[in-house]
C-alpha cells in the first residue's frame, strides 16, 4: 500500500482487491448495517451516548475481517476518507447486486 491514490475512482479497485475474502466482506456489511441502525435509533430516541459506539461497531467488524480472515492491513489507516466512502459503496453494490466497478 505504498502507492498514492489521488482520486476515489483510482482508489476503489485497490480497496476491492483488499476485500477478496467473502467473510471479510460480510463482516464489513454487518458492521455498516449495524452502524446505520444504531445511528437512526439514537437519533429517533435522543440517546446521544450511543453515537460513541458507531466507530467501534463499524471498524470493529471490518478490522476482524481484515486481521482474521483477509490477513491484511485495513486501508483505513492510510486512506480514512476513501475507505469510509468505499465501505458504503461496496455495501450499496452488494445490496443492489451490482458488480463492483
């Protein structure tokens, strides 16, 4: 991961290459969906303290996928914004059954 990515379009194929293991991808999906539900639950119920759990939920599932199943280092460490965007795009493409770019 020494290459510098100057655009999200350039980064996304690399991101997908780091998510070849199906279990890793499923763990990302689980974490992202849980983040979505916890976010909206906390907003609807005004339980603001639950918002503190969002990074733990989202990154916790993803990092287990990387360290245990994919056996690589998450791109989040070097490209946090692109990785965040790519997590949601990958989930969207999985839910809509669209092929990855």
